[in-house]
C-alpha cells in the first residue's frame, strides 16, 4: 500500500483531475486511499467527507513573521508526509503504524488575528474578511471560538485524524498553541457516494450542496480572479459554527412536526412541496390547509438562495458528541457547521441573519462557537501553505 500510495500522491493522476476541476471519483472513498496533499486547491474541501473530523484552532504565540513562516513550512512538510501514508511515520509516536492511509486530508487556514500588527500583514487582509458579526440568540463561548490558524483533519479512521493533529501540535511547540478543538463524526465517503447522509436530527443534510467540479461549485467556493488579493486565488473562506442541539424536545415532536421545521420529508429528503429529494423547492405550492407547503419559517425556505439574493454555500459539517450529563442522561451534542464560501459577507452572513431571526429550528439549537478562516489555495510541489501571502 505504501509504495503504491506514494506513487499516486506524487505521480499526479488525481492532482490532474483536481486541476481540471473534475468531480471527485470514488477513488477518495476508502480507508486505503491516499488523497494528494499537493494541488490547485487544498484537499478537504471538494474532497468527499470521510467519516471522522478533528478540527483544531491554534493561537500563534511567536511574534516574528519569520517564526510564522517557519511553522508553516514545517507543517507543510509534515502534512504532505502524513497525507501520503500515515504508516510511514516511524519517526514520531508510531500510533498509526499498521493503519491504512484512510483518505487523510489536512486543510490549513488563517484567522483574522494573523493580520493584526504582529506580523506586518495588515495590508494583505482580504477586504471582506474578519470575524463574523453578532447574531440573534447566539451564546458564544470565546474559549472555543476564533483562532489564528486552523487545521481541519479529515480521515476515515479517527486514529489517523488524531495522530495528524497531535503531530502538528507537537511541531508547533514554541510557535503556536492549540486554542480549541472538536472531534466530529459522520458517514463514510463511501456512503456519501451512494446517498445523502443524515445529521443528528435524522434528516438528510447536504442535498442542496453544489457538486464538486461544477460551475456552481467553483463560483460558490473558490476565490476567483477579481475582488480578493492575489494570494487568495484558488482559496476559499471557512465559516465555522459550533451548534449545540437540544435533542429531547426534538425527539418529542412527531415526524410530521419535525418535517415542518425543516421543510422537507424526513425519510426521502423531498421538499414538502412534492417530488423527490433533488426536486427544486416550490415555495408557491399550498398545502391542504391553504398555507405554503414549505412553511415561511422552515429552515430550507429561510436558507434558500431564492430568499437570499442567490447566495449559496458548500456545507461540509460534522456531528459531535461530548458525552452525557449523568444527572439527566442528555448528550452534549450538536454539529460543527462548516461552510465554505468565496465571500463571507454576501454568502454566509445574510443567510445566518435570516436563520437567527426566524428559523423554526431555533427552539432546538444554540450557536455556541464561531470562527472564520481564510483558506489559501493548494500547495504546489516544493512550496508551502500560504507562501503567496508572505511573498
Ligand atoms: C444544527 C444546525 C443545522 C441543521 C441541523 C441543519 C439542517 C439542514 C437540513 C436538514 C437541510 C435540508 C437538506 C439540505 O439541503 O442539505 C438544510 C439545508 C440548508 N441549510 Fe442547514 N442546518 C443547520 C444550520 C445551518 C446554518 C447555520 C446555515 C447557514 C448559515 C445553514 C444553511 C443551509 C442551507 C444554505 C441549506 C440549503 C437550503 C436550500 O437551498 O434548500 N444551515 N440544513
């Protein structure tokens, strides 16, 4: 597996596919798969999500820009090595020896704090980039929000994702310190290739996502030729929200009442206006009671491009579970909502404003963490993450 994997990682067949903008094939669907680290875009965005996430946000403790670039060079070399085959990492803690590569992807990003006076990068901040504005109803915990740098590790095997983040954290000693982190879970990439997986509310989640390789995907996600600084071209922006779910009252609703909250059929995922899962939402269709079949305050109506000036996003979220409160048996659980957009202000913010104001789902969820990151483009072979920002 090791030598075959390395050939794929460096040889370029899958890299060529990414550069051509083609849809990911089932080649990224298994535990034995190596997802190339190098490419036009960073992996872990268009890549089909594998079943495990470990998200880590770091604060930079070093004060020199040369320290920051040294860390990024070190992380790049380590990430390329980790992604190429976790079993080759005999010089670290050896915990993944024997594990297959598990489709590991490592995605790096810069938080707003990178552009303050510390590193002389203030003139390079993208014009529409910064922390998210406040939203109605949120109860944010600053300790699990923000961060100067992010690492999103995704893998079919949880051990592989953990190992990668831990090794990157060790290499950061003296340069950066982990601020917050969260482990997430979801369906395997193999399931994603067959059907839309469900979130912890039991509904299919991701139906209206743009398809990787399509024009809609490119114009939703990747920063293009205009508007942003050149160093961001081929990159994207991540809006991360830690959203706690209050599941007991949700469980108390009938399936029909849950469907009214979302605006879709629970089992099939079809809009309440009719058709199949991928039929377009029809907001004019009335139910038997003469009111819109997709209620005015349903999640999909408020989030739809139709009522948000055409705004779309790529949602690549994971569920989390931080254990059970033994006094009442209730899980501290929810979703690490991860949305990739090319413009936070025109894509994420208006939709979240509408949802925060009126979403019927708000009785069951609370936003408790927030972060934004500028994700630079992919790394060319021989280069390092974010190189264009510093040159
Ligand atoms: C725990 C919180 C959330 C849950 C459980 C949830 C669940 C869902 C479900 C089940 C769908 C329908 C299927 C689909 O198209 O994927 C959906 C659609 C969508 N959600 Fe969420 N969502 C959550 C939070 C958010 C947030 C914070 C945003 C953005 C600010 C958002 C934006 C969207 C969008 C854009 C759609 C597609 C709407 C359409 O065009 O039909 N969601 N969500």
